[in-house]
C-alpha cells in the first residue's frame, strides 16, 4: 500500500488503552527521572502548578481541576500551590476513573 492509497483516517499504529497507558506511564517516569538526573541532590523538592503541569505534559488548568477534585494533593505555600515529584508520580499511577457531572 502506498502513502497515496492510505486514507487519512487509517491509523498507522493501533494500540489498546492498556498498552497505551503503560507506554505513557513509562515515558513520563523516564522524563521525571531525567528531569532530576536520577539524583536526589539535584532534584527540586517541589514544583509550582505551572511547572508541575509542564513536567507531566498537561495544561495547568488540567492539574488545577484534578487538585480541586481531590485527585492530586498539593500544598498551599503563600499564594501558590506546589507539588512534589512523589505526588505527581502517585497521581499519574492512580487508576481512579474520572466522573463527569451530567448537564441538566
């Protein structure tokens, strides 16, 4: 099959959700380890909400909303919420299903 014969909606790779979740977790874990260089002495103790969101690859409002729903723990320091690496890893590893409120 040539590139021209393949329709734009045909996926190049097909992955089930479980496999994709495992791949994403592995890559995020690798990125977090690379960020800290694998050494606690080089690691920051905590990250601001914007930094933490960038670190795990989401927009800041996504992390904020998860915090407000109680899915991730953050510490309020002054006027800013901060997140530890351990908290971010725990959040990424949790399989708690997300529920949405229905519009009425």
